[in-house]
C-alpha cells in the first residue's frame, strides 16, 4: 500500500511539473525603433481647373463617376495616382526633400476609407533612396498605422510602421498628411 501511495505521489508530482512547464511564459520584448522620422506630404487633386498645381489625378472611377470630381458617398471606386512633394514641415511652399509617389483607392461604400500603396523617394543630400508603404487607411480615425514594407538606398530593406495623421484639408482638392515613421529593421 505504501508503494502505491509513493508511486501515486510521484505520478502527481510529475504531472504537476509537466503542466507547469508546458505552459510557456511569454516575455514581453520592448522594441525601440532604430530610426524615427517625420515628414509631411501635400496632395492637390486635379479638379478640372488646377492643372498647373495638381499633384494627383483620378485615373479610375465607377461608371457613374468622372475623372475630375471625386464620386459622391465616400468616393467609393475612385483610384487616384499621386506625385506629391514631401517636406520637413507643414508648409506646402517649403523646399521638398523628396516625392511621395503611388496611389490610393477609395474601397468602401459605407465607410470613408482608402487603401494606399506608395513610396517616399528621396534625392537630397540628407537622404537617398526610397521607403515603401502599403496598407488600409481608415480616414476618419485621428491616427492610422500603415506598414513600411521595404526600401532602397539609405533605407535598404527597411521595415516598420508609419503613423498617418491628416494635418489639414481644404474641401476635396487639398490635403496634407503628417507621417511619423518608425523603422524597426535598419541596415
């Protein structure tokens, strides 16, 4: 009887140890960015009257839309291509340090949102190369995060997150985005 109790006690002890070691302990790893930057990009949508100053144009629209005015409710179905100046401050007339080049698609009927795919292309003495971005942009949120999915030159193989904030907008023709970039993989 004593042997059975000892065997049972050892079995219970081993069972308890296997359960407690089988549950992984999750360590929270705090990651600090290897590089942080802030830029502003300025988008002026062509509206049929501003060809000289426009930096973006509607290149696709639903059947009921047109190419000079964004469609009605939430701009659903519009595809806009842009080549916008990037500045270090929020002044449109500041010297550009590069260009934001890419597109955005208004992709929901019931919510004001877009999907972005673009690059910041730099050619200044401070930065050379590009940073590539992609992701959903729920425009009604104060801040939105999109992925940094790569880069070239000074930003070769960069990975991270860019937080977008609408800094200003003027009707359906102009908007300015503040872009806080935190890179977590830098080469």
